[in-house]
């Protein structure tokens, strides 16, 4: 523990150039007395560290004493700091590890690159989750991550919606997609995907499993995602939408679906835009399109129109005042 603290103290001084004992104590979550003892220990071990008294004083290292990362370009340094996602790292139980790693990289950079990396963090922030979506509870994420690292077999209970099933899995990797965590794991010899928030329990075993030769998590995810999008049931919907509300349709069905839609060049009495859009999961389409409100009209197919009508009637019936008795 103390060795780690001494390294952190060194890196803080390399990054800042100078710091008071009180500032270091607050950063390291120790007492000022402990900081002074650590400084003495570093000096005794040969580190060129010293303290200056006075209002502009503090603890510092001799100028030029630092380690540097060799071969790291400005673009690479910026990419390192832009790629940090503190929320997902914390969910994995790696929040403090990521923070320490960033500090080590920052302390090791030459002055110019350190300034660019710092400015990047001040000006850009990555938020993996979508709007109006609360983070999913993923209590099983940490034990699954440990099983991934150690190639340990786990027994899980998984919520499939209609029932809870038991599965013995060989966790191959974890994927964060649009703020949602997914587990890729071997089940009966085949790689499958599971939503981590639906894992109800995880029981580690002492058994290990062998990763398939040549398995690449990124390639598997790209192929399985493409297959999911390709094989999902879909329906082609012909509709008309107000031109100034096209953005709302994008919000509801996604920009990809709208961009891929066929524009129908037919005159419209109201000047609306006519599109033929391919949408996934037909049973969910009527309720989905209802979110666009009165700024859209479905022209075809009849089953989607009928679905909209049924939902609209149920809404009207719910809110209509009850008939009065004479």
C-alpha cells in the first residue's frame, strides 16, 4: 500500500511540478505528517525531492527528473485520454485503476503533449448512455469480468423474459454497446450473447475453459451484430410525415432507418414527405410510430394502420368521460 502511495506522490509531483504537503495529503487521502514521512523516505532512497519554505514554497522534484514514454505522438496521447470512459470503468470495478493509469501517462508525457492531453480532457467528454435512459443495474458485471480475465467457468441464472433459465458459461468477453453491457460466452461449445442486466446471479466455479483458437471479440461482435440486424423480422411501412417534423421520426425509429428510406415522388395535398421505411419487429411498430403523434400518417400496410387505430381507440376510451346517468 505504501509503495503504491509513494509512486502516486512521485507522479503527482511530476505532473504538477510543485505541491504543498496539504495538497498532497488531500489528494492521497492521508495526513500531512504521512506526506512528510513519505518525502523523507523518497529522499533517503535517492529520489531528488526537496521542500521549499515560504508562501511560494512546496514539495518538488529536481527539474528534469521524470520518466518519459518513448514513441508516443501527440495524436496518440490525445486518443488515450479521449478513450477513457469513467462510468463503464467504475462498473467494471476499475475506476481507481483507470484514474491511476491516466495519472501515470500524464506524468510521463513531455510538457507539450501533457498540455494537449489536459486541454482535451477539459474540452471533450464521452457519455456512452443514450438520452432519457437510466443506467441499467448490472450487479453481475464485476464477477463476470473476473471470470473473463481468469477464463473461469460460471453458473448463471438468466432472465429470458418468460422464464428464468440456468446456464453454465465460459465467459469470453464483455461489450459495451450504446450504454448497455453484453456478455459473449461459450454455451455448449458455441459463442452466444447475453445482456448483463438480465443475469440474476453468478456462481464462480474452479473449472477453467480454453478460449477457441483465433477467437476475436471485436470480429465476433461485428458479425453477430450484422446478423442480428439482418435477420430481425421487419416490415416495410409507407407513410407521410410533415417535413418540419422529420427529425421527430428520426428520433423515434432511428436515423439509419430514415436515411435508408425510399422517398416517394408523389404529390401530397399538404406538402408532406412520403417515405417507404423498413422497420424491425413489426409487432412493436404501431406503438413506436404513435410516438410521432399527429405529424405522421401510415398509408400501408393495413395491419400497421389497424394496429395504430386499435391503440388510439384504447387511449380515447381510457380518457373519455364516463356517460352520465339520467
